[in-house]
């Protein structure tokens, strides 16, 4: 298998893991609070990545070499992805549902492409750029639901007169999704830069998870009530968030590994094609929330054609 094929293989694997994570998040968040669940998932990120690194060190045949610059880049990427990006995205999933939240992620490859072009001089051919544009348009069609307002959105709309303009903006799906998209784009560029300096994807994933967890503990967690909340929390909900943590850290390893072989924006695009999987599965699993329409089918077809164009460029 060529290096390019390895990049695509790792990207598709990450896509499957992230899609599964979104669906499990919707179920898990109905059992325990998002803040507690997010912390559990991040703790599992660190623990699972540490086990993976120990296994890799036990099996590796080459000597481990330290790279301070790449380590710092991986740490910064963890701050943007593990802490900022994922928190904003989880919040939008809980408020507005997995399918609606997914649509805002499609802008992340665009931000990634722009940043990679500006800072890494990474260029795409017209064929690949056309395939990316086709895929993005397809994802928008898949996720677009005119006239449909999730229950959380109705509650917020009723409460809107009591909120200031700034509070309504901060609670909007647009801003939550946009913040998440930009944070992930920045983390993509940082990770892409790091993995090309230092071919250690597992170390990179663990470094980012540790740094993200550190930020979470410093700024978001109420230490006094954490243990009591953990003891009283729904056991199934805790296990589900732990599973989310495993899915996410494995997905991050796949993304980091793929970025060594193919352009950053292509990796970002392929791993964020979650709507084409999340939307139909959400329709089946959460009946009444997501309706498959003609635009869904057309968008899915357009997305798949765009991906094929990129793969066969």
C-alpha cells in the first residue's frame, strides 16, 4: 500500500470513529450532564493514549528521538481540539442534535486549506479543489433541514426575550458551530506541522489529550463536587462517555497519521464527512428527529462523487 493510500485509509477510519462518537454522544448526554461526561471522555483520552503508547514502545524496533518544537505544536493542537473545539461541538450536538451540529463542521476544511496555504505553502490541484467543493456542497444539502427546529432550539427561542443580544448570540448554533470549526482548523494545521517534523502520532495524540485535560481541569471543573457527581452519575452514561473517549482518541491518531501522507485539508474534509453517516443513522436510531428528504439523497450522492474525484485525482 502506498503512502497516499495509507493516508486515505487512516482518514476513513477516523471518519467512522468520529461518526460513532457523535451518535453515542446524543445517547450519553441524556443520561448525565455534558460537563461531567466531557471530563470523563477526556480522562479516557489520556488513559487510552497512554496504554497505546506503552504498547507501541514495547513493540517498536527503532529508537525514540525527542523533538521539542513538534511536542509544543502537538500540545497547542490539543488545546484547540481536545478543549475548545470538542467542547463547542459537543455543546451544539446536545442543543441542536447531531445532524444539525455536523453541518457547521464542513467549513473546517476550508479554514484548514486557507491556513495550510498561508503558513505551510500547501497547494491543491484544481481537480482536488473541485472535488472538495462538490463534497462540501453535498454535506450542506445532507444536513440542511428547512423549517425544522429541534426541541432545544424551541426552548431557547421561548426564552430569548429574557436574554440579552450577546447571550442569545453566545447560545446560537451558528456561533457554537463556527467556534468549533475554527478551533479544529487551527489544530489541524498545528498537528500537520508537528507530524511532518516528528513521526510520532501516538505521542502527538497523548500530548494533545494531556494538554486539553489540563486546560479543562484548570478552567472548567469544580473540583469539590466532581467526585460526588461521579459517584452519583448514571453508570451507563459514564461508560458511554468513556467509549466516546476511546473513539475520539483513536480518531485523532488516525487524523495525525494521515496528515503525514496527504494534504491537511483533504484529511480534514474526509474525516468531517460525518453527516453522510450520522444523518441516516440518526434517522434510524432517534426516530422523529431527522427526516430523510430528496435534498438528503442528492447531497449524499454529491458528497460521494466529490470524494471519489479526490481519491481518483
